[in-house]
């Protein structure tokens, strides 16, 4: 009986502790011009542990929007991220400008948009 049990267990696959993370599902971008160079981006995603991904999704939207408007740079003002019912939502505000703006959280729109395209992150 012990031999039969051992033979039965020998055919079992052992599972690793590694958990694969499903790719996020991008649910869209809503862009609103607030005032002149101040732009609000609302993004939504589905997946697990996406707080950083939501922030990057909004940054990709800001980069592409900046280029569409004929500018080269943006400055991050704020991003609020919430998760509700499995849907992650980001509410981000950026300023856009033709020259590098003051501040610590500036982005070069061409560089960021290229990075987003290479990584399959949707943009505006």
C-alpha cells in the first residue's frame, strides 16, 4: 500500500510559489482641458495591484496629449488613485508647455510617449 501511495504521488506535479500577474486591462482615458495649459486625465484599468500602473497610464496619456497640442513638456501636478470593485481609477492633473517647466516632476513628452508605445501602454 505504501508503494502504491508513493507511485501515485510520483505522478503529481509540484507547484511553485511563483504567482504570475495577469496583464492589466486598460479601460480608457478621458481628457479634460481645465484652463489654458492645465489638463485633467481620468484613466481606468482592471487587474491586481495596479496603483503604479494607473499612474503610468495617466502619464502616457499626458505625454501623448502634450504632443498632440504641439508642446514638448508636461509637469505632473497630482494623481489620485482609487480601487473600487476591481476597477482602478486615476484622476491626474498635468500642466503642458512648449519649454521645460519648473518643478521636480517634469516629463519630456516624446521620450515618455516612446516608452509607452514600446511597452504597449495606450495613449490618447
